[in-house]
DNA sequence: TTCAATAGGTGTACGTCGTACACCTGCCTG
DNA sequence: CAGGCAGGTGTACGACGTACACCTATTGAA
C-alpha cells in the first residue's frame, strides 16, 4: 500500500529530469521567461527543490547546453576531413535551430563542461585525422570560432528579436517611409539588404537565406584552411614574414 | 546669489553625461555591477532621474555602444579596399579592448541604433569602393560577422571569465593533476592548447596571442573574399553549381 | 523488521533588480 | 509676474536568485 501511494505520487526529481524540463520549457517559452521559479512550477515543485539537483542557475544553463551537445551527430566516417567537419558543423547547426534560445545561452557560457570539452576534443580530432598540423589546427579552431557550434555572431540579427517577427505585419506606408529614410541615410546598407530579397518582395525583413550565408562563410574558411594545409602552413614562419 | 547657488549646484544631467558616466563606470567595475541604481549613485542622483534621459536600461546600453562607435577611426584614404577594411577592423578591435565589457553588451543588442547603422553603412561602403558587387558584399558582411566590430565569438574564452585571472595563481600540483586529467580525457584539446604556449610556460592559461589569432582569421576571410572578387563571384551561379 | 542516516522537498525570508506613478521644484518664456 | 514644462524625488511593486532551517521519504545495514 505504501508502494501504491508511492506509485501514484509524482516521481522524484533528478538532474536529468530537471535539465530536460528546462530545455523543453525554453523551447516553448524562450529563454527570457525561463526562471528557476517558472521551471519549478512546471515540475510542480517548490523553487528551492531545484537546488538539490543543480547548484545554481548558471549550472542549470550549462546542463541545458550539455543536453544539446548530446543531440549533435558524431562525425561521419569515410569522408575527407573537410567534409567531415562540414557535416558535423551543419548537424550542430540543425540542433541550434531546433532550440532557438541556445545561441544566446551558448554566448554566455564561460567555463566548458566536460561534455563541451568532449565535443571540442572530437572536433579537433577531425582535423588531426585529416593530417593538419597541431599548429594549424590551433589557429583554425580560433578562426572557426562559434561556427563550430553551428552559429555565427551576427549583430542586430532581426530574427533574434521579438519585434522582428512583428515587423512583417507593418503597414505599407510605414515601410515606404522607412525605405525613404534608409535610402537617404544608409544607402549602402539598403542596397546590401535588398540584394538578397529578390525572391520574396519584402524590403525590410531579411529576405536572405540564412543557411546559404552560413555555408558561404563556412566554406570560405574551410577552403582557405585547405589551401594553408596544402602549403604546409606554419605560423611562426608566417609571423616572421609579416614581421 | 541664486546664480551662485546654481553655480555651486551639481550641473544638470543630460543624455550625454549619463552615457559617458555609464561607460566610465563599466570600464571601472565591469558590466555586471552596472545597474541603474549604481549609475545613479555615481551621478549623485536618485535612480529614477536617469529615466528622464534614457527610456530604460536597454536604451542605456544602446547608448553606451554608440559612444564606443564614436571612438572607431574613420576609414583611411588611399589604400586598397582590403587594407582599408583591415585597418578599420583593427581600429574597432582596439576600442573593444579599451572597454572590455563591450563585447558582452554588443552581443546582446537586438536593434541597431542610427549610429550602428551609420557604421555598417560606412563599412559596406569600403567594399563598394573596392569594386565588389552588391551581391558579393552582402555575403561578405555575413561572413565577416562580428569581426566587423572587432571581436570574434569564442566560446569559453578564459579571458572573459573572472576565474580565468585567478587561474594563473593555482598551485603546481593542481596544474599537474589538471594536465593528467586533460591528457586522459581530452588529448586533442590539450595538444592544441599547449601548441601555442611555447613562449610562456603555462599549461592551462591561454598562452596564445589573441591579436595574432584575430588577424589570422580576418586575413583568411579577406584573402578568400579577394579571390572570389577576382573571379567575379556570383551567388546565384554558386547556388546552381551546388545544386 | 527496525531504525538511523541521508537524499530530496518545503517555507520563509532577504537583498537586488528594473521601473511605474505621483509628486515637487526651479528655470524659461510670454 | 504667471504658469508651464523639463528635470529631479520618493515610494512602492513585482519580479528575480538563493541562503537557511526545517521536515519527510527512501534506503541500507543490523
């Protein structure tokens, strides 16, 4: 009978349940409204109960990132290093797109968790397997930067803002006025912004293909890296040349 | 006599004073402790007084960024586009290094201010002046990303963390233990991390030359861009090739 | 089977934050 | 001199993260 009661009772919390609930909640309501209190409510538990499974909010966020890292596909076998890296990055990107809050959270991480270190280690391993030198790989990791995690830092990315979504629904007159003002003050921005929006007619919304932009930059880097590799790039030599 | 009193009295606040005080305070104590209340205190004024000059904290941060944008050098004249861009980016970088909090703030901006748009416009103008097509410039702007502002997104950058500074002062035994653990679990990370620290002896601290890494990646991109430009890159053609 | 140790959940409370709102004050203009 | 308005004040509210003391359920050993 005590067993029955125990069975009916809400099953006990554990770290995994907390983290997955947090990820689900963030998926649903975004990262802003995700507070310890709100998460506790979702788990039908008092806020302080969470602290038995997670040291503090920072650690909660770290844990959420770990969950996502677990969703990134392992490296595919049997491709050259460039494609292996490429596919892995694109897999990471898909994860980030399933969890739109993740970018913001990643940006605020300061200390890598073991899971993050593991991912980095495996990531570096792909270059080593391709024969890249330790030296070159080191610089490459810096150059790739956040692209390793499937995103790039784009300041003022309208897709990241809440108002960005509302922007499409704005009256045509306002759009026209905006256009006038832009063309007067920021003609170059306007040209570049409209360059990509041939397919959809909007002027203001970013009509550009994020995926294409991401791959464009990724390939620019990978191709450049390949060139350096083929030329047996060596950074100390490069330093000397530059002076 | 009322004049005398007025003269002795603290001069009235205005937007500029508020923003510059905020920048100075952030320079001094960091962005974390910068609260509306703290800033008000610094200005010997009640917190709500700030709201007569700034709509809310977000707008304060926007304004602080504007101050920094004002510190970036204008484009130099008489150089080819690549060098013009290069020098400008490095100037932006110097600003970001004077204000160590700026990166974190920039990362959280969602809507560009007129000053930011102005900078972007002028930035784009440098590519146009070099003869790059609107199409290529568009993709380039995405590829450059936050490097335009003088920084790159590096996850888990130890220089960004408070503990990073304390890390150098850690006992040798602990360093040794860390080393053991790293080499067991993350051998690749370890190799890459130690690759750059030949000059200074530390194992854990990032012994690498940030400036070099930044320029490495910047030049990788600029060189790649130049190649595309010379080949009259066209993105719709590229799309077709890729399928 | 019993019982103590321990892991997990609760309740209350504190300090900090951003900021709404009503108010006062002193300067500028007519 | 009047009166309006920009700018500074005071109080207050509802979040937030989390410290701390407490209670309770589960578990492992006797």
